[in-house]
């Protein structure tokens, strides 16, 4: 049996009937993340997030809000899971507390499906940026993302990488996890 928990943006259209017809799932729950639309509003949101939670990568901020964490807890609390799959790095963010990923008690194993090495994307932005202020900001964010990526990788019972070239770097981050190219 498979349950799906989708963390969509608040304005994102989600067609539950289409999801149910495409996937053979037991249950689908859609929770909305509080992320404003529009470049100006997003910039203000991320700036506020940076000042209120300076140790959280800004792109993770909408996944770490207390309201969303409580909704996730409510959605999964009455069920037992053999596996919880994070189908990208950001989906592990609601489970990070301090410097640890806290696995829910009703979950036996966590699998992290790595779409890429997120910190490498930020490093590329740092390298390409010419403005020193932006470069420093991007460098700081790349370090935060790497830290969170490491936390999730180390806490996972297994990692499924989409790109074969990412396996080497993921193994360097977390030697105890099982790895597979998928």
C-alpha cells in the first residue's frame, strides 16, 4: 500500500482525481506550503525567512513552517509506514530539528531520492555571480544547503540517485547508507 503526501505551493492547482487515476495509491493528501507568488512578494518572504531563520536555507523555508509541520504530523500520525520516501531534498526539511533529522516513530526506514546534489547547484551560482554581495549571500546559502543535504543523507537508510555521477559525492557525504542509481 502506498500513501502520497504532496506538499504543493498554496496557489498550485492540484488535480486529485488525475493523481488517483495515474498512481495506484492507498491515499493522497495534499498540503499547501505558504509561499507567496510573484517575484516581489517571494523576495520579501525570503528576506524575512533569512532574518528569522538564518540557519535554514531560504529555499527550504516554506517546508519548515510550524503550521506545515503540524499538518504533516496529523496526516501521518495514525498510520504505520515501512518506508517514507523523500522524493527530493526539500521534502526532508520538515523533519529537521536543529542539526538532526527526526524520523517519525511510525516510520521504519527513510529513503532519500536524490534528484541532484543541491549544494552543487548553489556552488555554480556562487562561481557565476560577479556581484560580491550576491556572491557572499550565495556562498552562505550553498554552505547551509550542503549542511542540510548532509543531515538528510546521513539520516537516510538508503539513497536512490537519479544521476549516476551523483553517487560518488553522495557516498562521500554518507558512507552508512545504501545507494542505488535509479
